[in-house]
C-alpha cells in the first residue's frame, strides 16, 4: 500500500517508517490496521465458510472492502464496515461486534414489529405511562421505520423478518444507565415523549408467559420449552402421560433434548445430524466431513396425545430441531409464525483490534437428508401476532392451538 493503491481519507502521501522495533498493536482507529484486519477476516471466510457458491467472487469482495476499510474514519466506522462485510458472506449466523461494547442492560419494556409497526407488547416497569399496543414513532429523534431498515442491513439472516427482529432487539439494549428517548403514539391517538434508562440487567428481562407447566384446559397441558431442561421434562412426563393434548411452546431457545419425542413414535426416527467440515486445502478444494448420527428410539410410555408446537422468529437451535423432527415425521401441528432458520451451532473467534465475530460451524442434516442451514420452518397453521391481539392481551398462537385441539 506504500504506492497508495488504496484511497486514504487524509488525502496525503503515506510515509513508511522503517524501525528496529515495531508496535504490533492493532486498532480500528489506524488505517494500516484496518487494511490488515479486513484481509484477516476475509481469509477466514474465504477458506472456512460453509457456503461456497462458485459464482461468488471472493476477490471482488476483498477489493471492495479494502477500499471501505481504507476510508473508514475510526474504529466505530470500521465496525460498520466489518458488519456489512459479513452480511455479504451469506451466512445467517455471522455477526461482528467490538469486545468493549456492553449490551448488558435494557429499557424496562418489550416490543415486537407487527404489521410494519414497532408495538409495545409488555412492560417490566408498570408505573410507566405506556400501554400494551402503543406504537413507537421515533427512537432518539429518529424515525422508527428508517432506523429499523437501516439497522437490519448490518444483520445476517435467512429472512428479512429475522433481520428486523435482531434490529428491534438491539434498540432496547446497551450500556448501563444510557438513555433512550421515545416518541410513542397512544391508543387514543395522542403522542407522548418519554425518556427511559437502560437500567434492567438483560439477565432479568423475561417476557412473561405463563407458569412453565400447567393444565391450561381439562386434558390439555401447556409446557414452555424455553424454561425447561431434560430433568424437568422427565418430571413433567409423569404428569402429562395421560393427557389428551400437549402444547409445547418453542418460541425461543431451549435446553431440552429430543428424547421425549420418542414417546410419540412407533418406530425409530432420525434426529437432526451434525455434519462437521474438515478443511484440508485452501479454497474449499478438499473437504471431508465428520457426521454425528443420532437416532430417537421409541420410548415408554407410548403417548397417543395430540401435540402442538408454538413457533415464531425466536425459535432457534435445539428448539428449531425439535420442530424440524416433528414436521418430518408428522408428529403434530406447528402453529404460529416461521422459525429463525438458525438451527445449527456457530464458531466464535477474536481478531486483533478488539473485534469478535461468529460464523456457522456445522451443517445440520434434517431427517429427510436436506441441509437445515438457512431454512425456516413454516407453520402448518399460521397464527401471526396482531396489534389488536396485543391490546386485548391475547396470545394468538396459543389461542389458535387451543381452538385447534378442542374443535
């Protein structure tokens, strides 16, 4: 680069100083570091990305982002360059952030993007003059619509709805006691300006659903997979083994394995297999795979209960695997909205300059042999959220499940 083949935001000739000792501290504030870091992360993705499209030009991608790295003004602007770079790699689980960033606190409410509007769905602090169904018009004096679609550009995802989900979640969280200025449209049409602090640890931010496990109607049990593990599941089975129907809430992540699905099987079933790539030569020229097969065996007691899984864009990881098995073997209905398409594991690593990134690490193989990566699971019975339902305090996917099971 001493010949200034790349642009320089300073518009001055680059001087090369030869020294006996070299400061090897990398920072996004330094132009030479940024160029080196782009080459570093580009090499990782070029040779170890799971998604190798022969039509995709890695060399052109490098050329484009070397230019952007050279022109970035500081480490924050360079972070934006890195985030846009990973989006172009077409890996739905890729993400880049700065290690110094702290997103450990949240404002005391939840919201969802419904009918093209950002809608308050739940309050952690009930003393606020905010109600369920109130609509966000602006955040920190910027239009919500503009913010969402601009922020979604730096997130990877198999669908636009997943990118938007990531974007709207990011607006709530940040460093402790930082402020967020909101303009809200109330149900009566009046607008309200309110300033909230990010004061609630995200570890204490739980969307209130229901008791994790209870009989929601006679003979119908509700079980929240996002608040369960294998031990609790084994205890619950003793209670619901004579149930007419079971509703498994998979709207989120879970720690429950797939063993319990064996109670609804009359024969052995394939589970989701993990296929781990072993890269031997550069440019994906020689790849072998280590496959970890898994079979679900029929278990006692065999249950004749009807089962339903509730899903939405938060359904990911093990929870999405349970839904995939249920779909493949037609064990029950899937009610709600499409899943995230993020069933498999990720690999995370640091790069110099205090940045960290993730990318997909393994292929998930569905029971039918298809690759699970970048594939959402659509509900068999759609039940989207609506603003009217939020205002009325309804859980529309759950109500649809009860309606289906009792008709």
